[in-house]
């Protein structure tokens, strides 16, 4: 089968509400240049539309006009590269998703370790921030929890004690492997993150090995979060006030 026929056949099978790139078209890297010409012809015929460099979608026609892929689907190409996750949404948008705030962000934040991802495309607007670790599909949710702990005093329209209660519930259901990973990443975050994570973990399971967190902290440093023992009984073990 010719490359042009291969591309057309695959595109026909793709849903109209997703974005796709060369990886989804199963194109070998040595054929990218030829494929680009095929895709250019399909763009001119409006069989496909372009979202960004190397990212396309099939336009869906409705009684209200052309329907583009949803917001999250448009965002996906910026969070993945060659099928691998390289970034994640953080900040107020994430904290809203976690149930920590009802506020919505006009401009989202995208965290990545080695890629600076800024977007300004219509309703899709994002500011780049640097993540504390390389982002993968397996760790981005853990990094999101640690981001929330880091920003717990500045999350819009959120009380610290309520945020702690919500995060406690979400972290409590992580499996042993995820907890170990989270402890490893926490060492890359500021001391206040390590202290509050230690208090949360110790609160629901005293058998978790949190020695590395404790040893990473200055025993004379106090962390003012406005919490009381009724909010989190273990705070005095971590100099949290």
C-alpha cells in the first residue's frame, strides 16, 4: 500500500473528536517528509485541520457548524511527545480538579522538567512552570499532590485545614509503591512540603517509613500553616503550627 493510501485509510478510522500526529498514523521517521506532503494535501482539501505543528484533527460538522476536539484533547499534544508524557497541568486548574477550590484559572499552568510549554491559542492559554522531577505517566499525579501541598496556603478560596483533609483522603488510597515514589519525589520539594507530607502519612499509617523525610528537615525549623492538632494530630511531630 502506498504511503498516501495508508495515511488516508488510518485517518478514516480515527474518531472526529481526537487529535492525532505522526505516531498515531504509524509512520516511520524516514517517511515523515513524504507524509508531510500527503497531510498538506489533505489540509488543503479540508479533510483534516491543523491544531499545531504536527498535530491534526478531523473536523466534525454539526447543525451549529464545525466542532473541534474538546479542550482536554486540544491540550493533549502539549503534554505528550512521541506518545510519552512530558508535562502535566498544575496550579489552580489542578487544584479545582482535586476538589480543593471552586476557582477556575483563565490561564492554566503546565509543568515540565526540560520543556518550556507556553500556549496562546484562542481559549487555550497556558504558562510554563518547571516541575521538580522529570514527568512520566506514572508520576505526574504524585507530583500534582506535592504541588498542592507546596501551594496549600495560597490555593484560591481554600482553607488549609479543609485542603489537608481532602489531600489526606486522596493520598490514603495510594498503594505502597506509589507512596514510596512520592517520598522520593518529596525530597526534591521545599521543606514545608516534606513536613506536611510526613505528618499526613504518619497520621493514617504509622508503619510507613518516613525516616528520610524527617532526617531531611532542620529540627529547629517551624512551619506556620495555621493547623491545630484537631485538624491533623501528628503536626507536633513535624514542627507544624
